C-alpha cells in the first residue's frame, strides 16, 4: 500500500491497485465492489484488468491486490500466463 499526497500537501490517502483476471466477468464485478468499499474509507483505488497491465510494473510498484476467477475447471487463466512467464 502506498501513500499518495493528492497534490494538496495536507492529507495522504492510502493507495491500492486492484488487478483482476476473469473469463466470465465475475472477477471484474468483485474488483469493482472491493474498490467502491475501499473508496468509502478514503482509499485511492485503481482497478485494472491483467490483460492491460505490464508484468514489469509489479516489480516497481507496491504489491497489488489480485482478484482471479476462472471457470472452475482447474485450468490456468490466460491472463496469468504473461505474469507467470515474467517471473
């Protein structure tokens, strides 16, 4: 979790990146719900699909919250392949 100075110099809000990977859309719904809940308690939250996120950023930013949802068939989510190959 990072602290962000919103430009005012007066207050710092905790910041969190929520990364989601989904095959059917339910992980995005959960990610949006988590983000709304965190914003209510004054977090700065970004919700980003893992499809549009560079694995390099994981190593240079505070750890994100991962929300993953597959089809319950035991397979590996395609969105995780590039992350897995990176590490």
